[in-house]
């Protein structure tokens, strides 16, 4: 006898409906899985067999053939275990399930018949919205967010079968405590001093500019970067859903109480592999850090320590807001739109107070070369971060809070979007001329910088974009003045320049 059971697989952040066809016939006992299972999926033969026996069912001593359809797509991971087990039990006529086609099954089986949580349930549940979805208890929350007709949980194969055939009621879904996130613990009010860095964070959030923090160890670069997400707008529903799918695909726990609309921050270590950074690796094309940062901030501390190939790989997400992954078996386009924040020491010895630099010219030149090139040009805003002095540490002056700064950020973003349909950081050549033309005095200042060789063509665009954001912040909608250009010029900290 044969039967069909609904389940899903995942590529990148996209779910795909899969039908498990189970066929049992007389012949030499055997168990074959067809339809391009990957290694983990193929191993489900052993998991399913052990789980079926541990759950008090019989294992048919006949020829069992499982076909995973559509057969052209690689099936990754252990999510199909449950559907395969149900397929075997139904095809062997050990159980009769009314309206089997009205269900879809997702979950890994333990050898003892327990049902275990799996990564990727949100995308995989999304392709079965018309069905009742049976999922592991630990995945019920994310399954509910994408809204199948009904979510049913099960902890064991035996319990699942009892509910499925109508002998027992379905267990209750675990109650998810709602939580609105509460006040952010990373508030700008906690930052002492750091006026340049504060301005840098504000401009980055307001204009969408990528930000470089240049300062010695211990100056608080990480602490500052952590405060950027709080300045960004909460995620719109589309982005929040994309973030949910990405986090589900890597098996990260999801925030309680519905969609996560708080912009994420990711802080990969400089030793992170290329695959960890951009994604891929397994046949399911797992999302990487650039996608996990989608809608928020990708913070790269010790920027110069990252492998050049890793930094090169950021080009596509920075330009297109997506990352394209491909392997022989599959391709995926994953969302990856983020604000890049880099942090680095001012020079190889780490920098520090004036007079403390121990670097020789060769080391400085090498350091400069490392930071030359296209990546560094991405950072519109580059600010110096200093270790706070005694007055700042001991003073009781409280800086502006995140809420206050965020209000200005939102106003600037609104102005930019109404005027030009995009953030100021996305203005390029002709758009800059149309929407960000400087006054004649401001133009004269730019000319002086260009003539003195202190500004390049690319640098000029950068300065004009930042000046646009500064002018919008001042409410100077029609005019970009000398003051805005001068301030923008000051926000480009130099690397490997001698600080003695
Ligand atoms: Zn030095």
C-alpha cells in the first residue's frame, strides 16, 4: 500500500512543500529514500526505524520505499523525519488517519520516539497555510506567527499518533508570554562625553550612512555601536517577517510575543569564516551574519583583522541589499540590508594619548594600505573615539537619551524620504546635484579642499551626502551651507596618521 504525507524543506529562507510518498510492498526487507535527500535527511532511515520501534509500533519486514517529491530539489536536514514515520505507519496500515491530507508534519525524531525542535520552521510552515501543522513544541511559537490554519504540537511519536487518530486530545500549545521588549538597556544617556561619536551615531541613523569608529582599545567603540539600533526605526512588517524567516532558518530563538520589530545588531568576530559571514555551507544554504543583520546593524570590530576575502564579500550586500548564494544543488537570494559599523585602532600600536605612538613609518604605511580601497570608501562618516577623560567619568552630566536623539533621526529620515524617496546615504552623483547642491560659499570650501589634495572625487560625494544629512538635521531643507560642509569635513577621522 502507499500513501502521501505533507511536509517541507528549506533553501535559504524559502520553504518548499514536499510530499513524502511511502510505498510498502512484498519483497526483500529494505528501506530506501529517493528524491535527493542530503546526508542528514538520508540518515532519517535509522532515526525513523528506531523511533517507530521505541514507540510500540511494528517495523514492517517488507520493502519500504520513500520518495520525496518534487525530486529535483535537495532535501536538507531532519525536518522530514516525522512525515516519513507517519507515511510508514499509514502505508503499513498500522494506523488510519482521517483527512491525512489536511495535515503537514515537521520535526526531527529521537531514537526514543521523542520529537525534537528543528531550524527553519517559520519558512517551512509558511507553505502550508491551508493545513493544520504538526510541529515540535519548541517550534510552535514561530509556526504560529506565520499562520497555518492550526498549529498542533506533539512531544512524541506515540502521543502524536494517539491525537492524530482521535484517541487523545491534542496537547495545548505552550503559552507564549507576551513581552513588548521593555526599555532598551543600551541608552545613549549612559555615554559620557564622546560628542563626535554621538554625532556620528546620530548621522548614521538619520542618513543611513555607514559609520567608522576610530579609537584606541578601551575607548568604548563597542559600547557606542550597541546604541545604534535604538536610534533606527522599528522594522516595518515586511522586514520584520524577513528577519523572522532568517532567524528561524538558522535556528535562533525568536523574541517572545510576535514579530521582532527591533532592529538587530550582529557582531561577528574577525576570525569568522566567509561562510559564517555571508551564508551557505550546507545544502540548505544557511543564512550568514550579513542576513542576520538585515534591517539593523553589522558591527565589525577590529576591521583590519578581517580577511580581505571576507570584507570583499560585503560588496554585494552593501550595493544591492541582498546576498546571492549558490551551490551546485541550489541557489538562494537572501535579504541583507544593514548599516555597516566598523571599528579600528587609529594605528597598529593601538594609539592612545598623544605622544604614545610607537609605530614606525613602515608599519603606518602598511596599515594605511590595508584600509585603502573600496571598503573604506563605504564609510561616509568616520569619527574619532577617545577614552573618556577624568572629568567625563567623574562628572554627573547626563547626555541626551536615545529617545531624544531618535526623534531628530526620525525627522531627518522623513524629510529625506519625502524629498527624494531614499535616505541621504543612497544619493549618488546626479541625485546629489538635484537634492544636495551647496551654497556658493560651501562650494568654495569644497574647491579649496579639492585643490589642496585633501579631498578626492569619491570623498567629495561622501562629504556632500553627510552635509545633506547635517543640513536636514538643522532644518535647513533648501540650503547646504559652509558650516555643514565644514562639519562634514571634520567627520573623516584619518587612519595611521601619527598621533604624537
Ligand atoms: Zn601607533
